[in-house]
């Protein structure tokens, strides 16, 4: 085994770097207090507790036409998640917001995604939070994908997951411990479906690997699970607000958050998967059975159009950086 010199190290990083089909534009590290644009150098130290313990929280946001959408809602959730695991960014929330916008300005990418990670920080190799000197901030700006229904206009397929659901404290915090989510995504690949949904011990649905799941009930209401046992999705909450406009036309009879029994999905008029990168995806098949007539329903289509328009046109929720 040979010692790796700095030059060989850099050459090897470049030779082995894999980004899949997503371009990486810019990476910020508070440890360096600067940016790198070479994907091979977008590194987190091995002794950061984020790396070897998953000890951190994160948010992902989308940017369109030079503006980041729903920034403050995402950062507020990041801070709440951090609070739940006893993590604080020493410079405060305003400095965190400023760092995000500075990174976007530096990247100069009008269409992109941005992931913000707040970690326990570098320290020892144990589990004790006190081993770290303080929280570290990492920001990655990378390529975004088209909303789900743009890529799959025929709609989505959904199946019940066998992965145990997270306990409420872990479900409601967006931490970097994503093993249950990874296993759900693996299930989806095995079953060749688009999404999985968790079901708790009481027979109530929870959420997907990276998306909230809701339905249009037989009574004509848009229903999502209560927020005490699932992640409070920023897109789900915004969709629930936009959906109130459909009440005025009579298309919906209301919007509610309540427990949803799994068997209700079989009789639902529509099932929806909602998320930051998805927007609103209409589920046309659950556990191999058609939802409604097996085609994307009118409420899902309308909400998908509404959230897309909101993303592009709502200046109250769009923060410009270029």
C-alpha cells in the first residue's frame, strides 16, 4: 500500500468522480468559508458527525428563472429540525439565509436545486455531540429535474411499504439519517413503482420516501395526514392553501388534515404525491389497482398547475438572486 501524494490524490479524485446525470455547480463549506466549483473537491471531512453518524439536518429548494421558491419556509423548517436535535448555527438564522443567497449569486444558475446541510460539525469518531467544535454549514447547488407530471404525464404508481415508519420525533425532523427513506426507495425499485407509502401500526398512512401522500376522499375533500407524525412538507402546506381556491368553484368541499386509513386509498377519487421537486403527482394505481378511472384526476391536475404557476409567478414567495 503506497502513500498517496497530494498530486496523486487530486488526480485520483478527478478520475473517480461520479455525478450521475446531475451537474454540480457550486459547493460552499463554512469550514473553508468559501466556494469550490470542481465537483471532485466538494468534500465533507470524514470526522464530521454528519459523515459517520448522520448527525445533521437538511433542506432542498428549487430555483426557477433566477429566484429561489419558498426560501423562508424551508429555512424555518431547517431551524425547527435543528432545534429538535439540539443543533444551532452559531451565526444565527439571518446569517444562514444570507449564506444561501450568496451561494446562489455566486453560482449564477437561473434553474437549479439547492441543498443546505447543517451538521454537528467535525470532531471525534464517537456519538457524543460534545465531540464537535460547533455546527458546520454546507451548501450544494446542482442541476434540477422537471416536475414529475412533465416527465410522466400518464401519472404515478404507488405501493404500500413494509419499512417500519419513523417515530414522530424523527418523522417531523428532516434529519440526515435517511436509511428508512433509502429502503423505501429500494422497495419502489424492486416493485417497479414510482412511490411507496408507509403505514403505521394503527393502519394509517404516513408518507413516502421523499414525498407527502394525500387523497381526494369520497366526500370530495382534499385530505393529508396530520402533521404530528409526518414531515410538514413545504409544498404540501402550500398546496393545501392553494386548494382552498378550488372550494370556491365547488371542485373541492374542503381541505383537512386527519388520519387516513390505508383502505381509504382504494376508494379515493384521487391520490396525490406532493414534494418540492415533484410538485403534485397524480397517482393512478395503488397496490396494482386503479385509482378512480386509472387516469390523472382533475384535482391533481389543477393543483399541479397551480403550484407550478405559484413557483414561477408568486413574487411574495420568490426571492431573487440574479
